[in-house]
C-alpha cells in the first residue's frame, strides 16, 4: 500500500516519533515534531496504526532547529539534533513523570551546551572500494558513515580519527567484511581525558602489525595513552585481550557512557551536570566523602546515616528488592541510566515496601532518546 497525503504533527510518541491522524487512525512517522506539516507516504498499516515516511516538509515547526552535525541525516546516532534542546528536556521530564505515577518530578537537568560533551565513543571500520571508512554504523541499514568529526564528542575525536586512518594506511590494514570474512579491523572504543586517551581495538586476529607504532602515535598526539586489542580468536578458538605498552592514564567513574571525571581529568563542557548529580546524592545522603557519592554511579552500594536513620544508595536496580529487605533502610535512592532501568528500580523498591518521594531526570546523553533519573523513595 502507498497512500500520499499531507499531515500536521500533533504530538510525539514516547520514543520521540511524530504522531498524527489519517482517516481516524493513528499515524507514526520518524523525523517530525509537533507543528511540523509534511507531505508523507503511508506504506504500512499494522494493528490499527499507519506507518510511513516523510517526503517533504511543507511547514516547519518552531521547535525544529538545524542539526550542527554535517552527518546527521546519514549517521542517525544522535537522533534528536533537529529538535530544540529545551523541548527535548521537557519531553524527557514527561517520560520520567509518566513512570513515577504522580510523584514529584523536578525539571530535567541537562547540559548547558548539548554538543562537545562526550569523552567516550565506539567506532566501526568499513570500506568503500580500497578506501577504509571509520565512523558510526546506522542501526537500520548497517551502513557505516565515514566521518572526520563528531559534534557531540570533543575535538579529541578528530585527532583520534587521523591516527586510526594513518595506522590503517601505513600498514595496509583492511576493514573486516562480513560478506567475505576477510579483513582485520572491526570496531574500536575510545575514552578521552585531558591529555590522555584509552583505545581498544576489536580485531579478527590476535596479532596485528603496527601496534607499537600506533601506541607511539597516540602518545605523541595525546600525551598519555593506553592501547588494548580484543581479538575474536579466529586463530585460537577463544577471545583474547591484551594491552600494548605500559602507560596508564588517570581514572574516573562512568555513568551512561559518560565519564564522571576525577579533578585532574575534568572536561569543562560536562562537569557541571555531573557535579549537580553528585551534589544531589551528597546532600540527600549527608555523605562526607565525594568518592562515596561517585561510587553509586559506578555500581557500588553505600549506606550513610541521615536525619531519619539510614539511606541505601545504588545504581544497580536489578536486585534492589533483596538488598532493601535485608538492610531495611529508612530511604532508598537509586540512579537509573535509562527508562528500562527506572522501571526495574521502581518495581524492586515498591516490592520491598517503599514509595516514591521524588525523581530528578538527567539528560546524560544529550541529543539522543535516552534519559536517566535519580529517584528517592521512603518506607510506606
């Protein structure tokens, strides 16, 4: 079926897709926001809902902005760059409010500048003819967009991409091809701190030429570096991970893919948001140690006395019920990195006999559909 029509978008679904009405039936469309008016093609009708694609925007919503990333429409990883950031936070506040069922929800805490904040990323290697391609893999098509920069990462990623391309070119390393089964380089993960980078290469063989050269190149460009190689074990029958060189970089804890940095490795673009989250935990638990507050963001429990008794604080929502019943704290606080974790934490806490006091949404991954939340509960 193919139905050509023109629709005005009335609202968004929970997964940030546009919703309208055609012939009395719901219509779900990607890439549109409230007050957009578009020419669309409806090409599917499933369970009483039409789905389709936007052919042309006739009238642009005042909530629509120009994406800063030149690869936005090819890459699709930062799915909300076309949407006003203030509106994104409003929607994420509503998503959390819908989950906590009438409890107090504070305004979503977001970044003061929703670009250049990430110090961690994952890249995929591919090829175009004989040329190596390094970038992000589209979820729907699997196509890798070749990039020279990423606007949600700091400028460090430009340097890293240059190092990787020089490395592959100098040693004639090919990207892995699923079709042929040939090639060495599959993916890589990188984490950056001021003056230091940690890189993990995902390869198809345990021995890759040029690693010492790459290590020296990273140290030359970044100052300090760690380089790891994870092998699929095609030649050994088992995965293998090993570290190249002996350099170690300053540490830090992680939440939702974004590093909560130690003072010596702060990134100014995102430190304010992290400090707000840590301060909220510190104030509510009367903790004397900032390291304990960071601990909750790294998967550890800790219990601190407060004016009412004691508080259990955790970011592991999976077995909150068991621990809360065993400890019987007066209050429970947990950090959920996404909506799924929020639902689990709420169910576990309520089953243990606690009710919600308040929730604070946190936009730790700006320009994406993800929203995190800090939740406080007390005994029923």
